[in-house]
C-alpha cells in the first residue's frame, strides 16, 4: 500500500525526470502537539506549485518560500517552528508543539 508521502516521492521523481526544478521539504522532528508526523512532505516546483503538507496549513507559506529559495540557490535549510517562537504565532503554529522541517533542492541524476 502506498502512503500519501510515498506518492509525493514518486511524483518528485516524475517532476525531476520531466525537467521541472523542485525542492522537497520533510518534517524531520516533532515535539508535543505537532500538526503532521515526522516524514510528512511537501514538494514545490520553481513556479510555486506544490503537493503535500508539512503542517496542515499553518506554516506552509514559509516552507514554500524556503523551498523556492532552495530551488534557486541549491542551499538546503533546516526550519524550526514552535509555539514559543514569535514566527510560529505569525504563521499560525499555535498547536503547542514544535516542528523541524528540512528543505532541499532535488536534482536529476
């Protein structure tokens, strides 16, 4: 059985093979009440199209922005969002937990 996150990896492969420039963001750590579990992913292309979710919507805009930057620069980033962080309140992560999201450009072989 293929999970939604497995399907995102398969779609990432399709995007790269078809020449789309893209980045993948993955939840790598959670603490407390987190909106999505470790391993949740969002795939973003250089036009801002995306597939998946890392937060159920509360930090997606910041993650998509970081993904677009990763597509352009090739530099990966580790993003951290938590209820104690004023950025988390601004973007809506008020669930009481913390998440770390690793964002990296994906390239063809």
